[in-house]
């Protein structure tokens, strides 16, 4: 049975139960956050690194979490920001354009041992990697995580209308990619 977030946050603030509460938070959200990050950075090892950085930030910031939003929303925001920071660092490290980074992400998808271009799920993954960063993020949150626009708006700090437009454009681009490949 999973413990309620409010209970975990209360336990985290108590010295005697702090580590146990943090471990429970990790167990509760690790898999969801991993897949959220993995869909953005593609590579398993990179996703693990980003997730580790996310949980370090959570450990350091949880004491000051004001509970203005749900814990889940706050964790997603940190994971999203860490993923975007990672992608930005990759771009700077290699001193290449964002297009080339996105092309590299497509190549990582193709390099997977299970890759088969004829399977629809692989075409979908390739199509998603062709999207601009923001559209890719919005599409992943909506399509895979089934996140409501209202919650996405809190995580990404943008309007629901802008998110709906991004998702619509992303879906159209994916549909075109799949039709043409």
C-alpha cells in the first residue's frame, strides 16, 4: 500500500523518518518519472542520470516544498527541467545545432536492438523525435502520461491554450511522418 503524499511530506520533515519517507517517495514515483525522462532523452543511461539528478534536487528542495501544488506536479516539473537542462548541455557539449541533437535522438531510437521501422510503435518513436522540444514534451505528457492540460499548465508554467495548440501541431506532424515513412 502506498502512503499518502501529505503523510510522506510530514514524515520527511521529521528527522527520525526523513530517509524512510524519501525512499517511499522514490519508490512511489520513480517509474513514472523514469519513463517521462526517458521519452525526452531517449537513452536509458542518460535517463537514469537525469533521474538521479532529479532526486538529488528533490532531496535538497523538499524541505522547502510549500505544497502549493501536488507533490507529483512538483516532481514532474523538476524532472522536466532536468531533462531540458541535460538536452541543452548535450547540445553545448557537441557544439551542434538542435536539429543535429534531435537527429542524434532519432539515431538512438534506430540503434535499439529491438528497432523495426515497419512496426508502428517504432515509427511513432521516430516521429516523436522529429518534433521540436516543446511539442515533444507536450505530446509525451498528454499521450503517454495522459496528463490533463490543467496539470500540464502548472508543470510547464504556460497556458492551457498554448499546450492544446502544441499538442495539436505535434499530432499533425506525427501523423504526416507516419503516413510518409
